[in-house]
């Protein structure tokens, strides 16, 4: 990509440029913001480093690149973490500056910045980039600071300190000193006082005088004086005010040395001053009318008797919504059933579905801001770009003031399952307590989420993570080496996201859903399974104190569900969706409240919830390790729970005929409901599965009324959806009418409606030997978090 680099003069912005070049990008322009008054070294700014601004103009000549400069007119008006366009704020100066650069260089695709740890700065740069259609590149983001500083110095960043403001750093002693000389001291201060070695806590600021990108010249300081801002006896604050400098030639590109007294201009032909708003500023995006494609409110019918709403604005098309019964958390799914194989374009169908969901949320006094997670199921992944275009018209940063929901997108055989081209499932919360991690910048940390979908959402102690692919974060391309390598990278990406919530390395997940594509083949599935085993083994072997239970290391084994699908985004072979439970629970004993057995989330200290996890098998035994429990010969069930708080259940109906077990995924077993030729047999197998689920809920002291998520994955090559749905409804109706089961369901029990998801294969192992897998999550209505 062609990149405009934000340069403050500091080491971070210069090294960020170097990393851009490392990854094949081209720096075509520089951009800088500075104070209104040249005599002012530092502004009271939350966004910009301005100390040393006197020499930034020389960067244009040192690099031979155009430099755009603008004086800062605004103030830090919006000091909350999230930011939206606000006139008079200093962020709008950045927008004007970059908009001007883009007008002069329309081919520019991206913006480079040196953000390392500041969400405040990163979010604002991303906000401006989003408005201008640019990609944010932040290759230093979340990098370990000691290693980062070492790399900067080793790769030729020559920078001096121009501000100090920390215990152990003295203005008259350390200002003007080279960073490489001070590195041992910075490391010592980090070990003694917890200072940030890269200065991310404001301990110091630097000024780059030379780096490998300065092809033409290096900067030599000739005159400066030290200005004390706060002559504190413990931690004095001082800055280096530069009065004279010159450029020292590196090649024949400069015929002589150039000297710049005070703030005299460098090569003026390379410098453009931005003095006012660029012409033709567009303050809002054009609004696309949805009325022509979406049903009007009057077109919505009443419930049709099975708890589903019908929409009838398209002839022979039926759009249905299934709504969970949860009072605080609930699921809301929408899909279309077509008659006579009549299909809508994916854009039209998704627009219809999202509008229907929007109206349903509005009826409950809710909106997109209340959505925690979105599952987007497509019949054809080739239509993903079209679907995404529609998606981002509904779910936007403006609509979601506390952050956009996380998302998982997969292709499933919807048409074979009797559905249309799109199905959407939402997880919705009535309260506003969610915490969203949404990093849109491309970095070395984890894959970016450029658009209205986030990496993870924390709510009521559950971390819902977006589906992760095996993407190399810095390049956003799939790693080479096949399915196993992609699985390894996907788990690394998951780990990075988890650590952003301060949960530590190898923090144990509650459950994995692993989507594998048919093109992975048998060897690819083995590679995926092997990488998962290595990951879980590493977690068990982690001997850090936070994973101790008494004198024994204890890492709970998560429940794992493998799903075979036709395709995934970007042509990936595997996608990993994780969930974590990290909330405080009443069942944790008082002994676990010790400081050495707690961790911090959002400023709260809480005990490790995994210490309360227990596992259930068909004999009723409680186990420390998750074991598959055979209820019947063809039923496989697993459950993990925290008493009276949470219960996660996976139960599957396995193939009985050995000759037709889908061990080879290169050859499709050509049969339809061979093991369940009669509806009664299918109902019997499902009944065994659901009985296991009921027993597991009993064991967790929960009931069907606590079920939040109820999904039924079925092999569409083997099972027809109609008899499956009828069997599930029959079971629910029987249980609702049996007095003996009323206690198990809770007062006024009503079984939740399952979401049927057609897939190519499903199972609790990578052998994918199941015809049907039931995925349940129950959460107590009395569940409390700090």
C-alpha cells in the first residue's frame, strides 16, 4: 500500500515507518501537527508529541519526501476513550491534515502511526482513517517494550531525549543524551519503579536525528537549551528547546551541508503548509435508502403458532425470526425459507433480514448497540463482499456507542437445509455493561477488524471472541503450510486477544468451536487436531502461579466442537471461535480469594473461575478433566459447569454404520438418513441426546429456562431438516406437558426454540462422526459479576 506517515519527530513514528517498509509498503508522504506558536515546545495535548517540532521540517529533505504540516487549532474536548467527530477537538486537525494529503495524493491507501499502548490515540487515528477511507497501520501496537526498544536501537534509530518526567531521569543530566546510551538506565528504572522503557507512560519523549530511512542526510544539533517545566525535587520535568541544527550529507544527493537557525525552513519545495479546511469536505456518508428492498412495518404478520414471525412483502418468500426467552440475555435469529427454489440476491436477502432484526430489537427498546455477537451464515462465501457491504450499512460505530459486536462468518449449506442464502443469529443483552475490544489498525499484534466487527466482547464475565483465521497479523494474509499451520496461527491470534483482557498466557477457554473446510482433507484435519492438542498441553504444563489450585496445577479442558463447512472467509482452511468464562462465582470457596489466586478485569480483582468448573458424565461422576460420556451406543455427551451459574453442553448423535462414517472427507457418503430411516428412530436418538442435556442441567442446578443458546448442527448430506425439526418439537411438547419434568424446566417452563444449522459434518472430534450435535449454553438468571 501507499502510505502517509504521521511523524512527530519521536523514535516511535520513525520506527513505525521502517516497519511499514519491512512489510512491503511504500512511504510516499509525511504529515505533522505542531503548535500555533513556534516558541512553544509542548502543548497540553492528549494526542500529539510536539517537543522537538523545530526540526521535523528537515525530515522532508532527509528522506526526500513531501511533508504536510498543520498547526493545531483544537483542544482535547472529548477525553473519553471512544471518540466521534467533534468540531473544535484536536482530532479534527488530524482529519483536515490527512484529507489534504489524500487530495494531493489520491493513491494513498494507509496511514502509519507509532502507537504502542495508547488506546486513546489508536482509536482516534482509526476514527479519522475510517472517515477518509484509509487503513491504519500500527506495527508497534502491543509489542513488548523492552524488545521493541532493543530493536529500534539495533536497527539504527539514533534518537535523543527531548523531555523527561520520571523518577530517575534528570533534565540537566539526561536531556540530549542518546537513547542507546540511556537504555541500561531505562531498563533499571523499569525494574525498580515499573517505568515504561519506551516512555509510554509519559516518562520521556525522544527526537530522531538519524535512521536508515534518512537516505539524504542526518540531523546534527548545534544549539539548544534546557527549559524546566516543573523543578520537582523528586521527578523534575524538563524539555530540550532546539535553537540551531544542520544537516550532514550522506550522499551526493546534497551538494553541501545545510544549516537551519531556529525554525528556518528546509527544502521549501518539499513542504506544504495546511492553513485551512480542505475544499469539499464531506461530513457525512451518503445514505442508502433501504425502503425499496425491506418490508414495511405493516407487512409484518403475527406469530404463526410456532413462535416464529413471518414477513410477506416478497411473493413466495418467507422470512422468519426466532427469539429466545431470556429476560436479560437472549438470542435472536432470522432466516428465509423459499418456495419452489426461488432465491433472492444475497444483498437483498440480508437487507431484508437485518431490517427485520432491527425492527424486532426496536420493539424491545433495543438496538444494534445492545448486540454482543453476530453469527453470519452464508450459502456462498463468494458473496461475502456483497453481504459485508449491506452489513456495514446497518451495524456502524455510530449506532454502537459502546462498541460494535464481535462476529463469526462461515459458509454452510443453507440451500440444502431448505433455507435461503443468508442466516443471521444475534446474541443480545438488555444491559449496557459490555466491554468491546475493537482494533482496526493493522499491526503485529493480532488480525485487525477493519469495519463494524470487533475482536472480542466481554459481558457478564463471559468473553465472546470473534472467529479467528490463520492470518499473519502484519500482512493480513493466510500463513503458508496448510491447515495445521493455519490452526497454529489462529490459536496464536486468539492468545493475543485474550492477553489484551489481562487474562495471561494460555488462559483456559470454556469451549472451542472449530470450523474446518472440506478442502482441508484428512491430513489437514489431523494437522488441525494436532495443533489443538499441543495448545491444550501447553496450557496444562503452564506452571505460573495463577494456574495453581492448592499444590496441584489445574487447567480445565475445554469442550471442543468440530464443524465441517464448505468454505471460510479469505479461503481459509480453519476458523476458531472461543468463549471464556472469567467471572466471579458464588461457588468459589473463600480460600480462593487470596491475592495470589486472583486476576484483574476492568479494574476489578476476581478469583479464577475455572477453579470452580466441574465436569459431568452419564454416570453422574464429577471429574476434573473433561471426558466424553457415552449415554447410549450412538450418543456422545460432554458438559462442564459451575454450580448454579453456568453450564455448557455438547451432545451428539453418531453414525452407527461403520462403512458410512465420514472418515474420508474427500468422498461424500451418498445416503440420506440411512441410520434413521424412520422418524421414530431419529426422535429416539435425539431424545437420548436431550435427556443427557437435561441431566447435565440438573447436575449444574440449572433448568431449561436458563438456556441461553440452543443450536442444533446437522449433517445436511445425511439428515433432512423437516423430520429433524418435527422431532425436536415433539420432544419439547412432551416435556412441557409432563409434571415430573416441570421442576427440571423451572416455573412456567417453556422449551427454547432451537436454531437448526445445516453443515457438511459435525462431531466432538476431528473425525466428524456425528450426524447431529446439540450445542447448549445455560446461564443462571441470578448470575452476578463484580
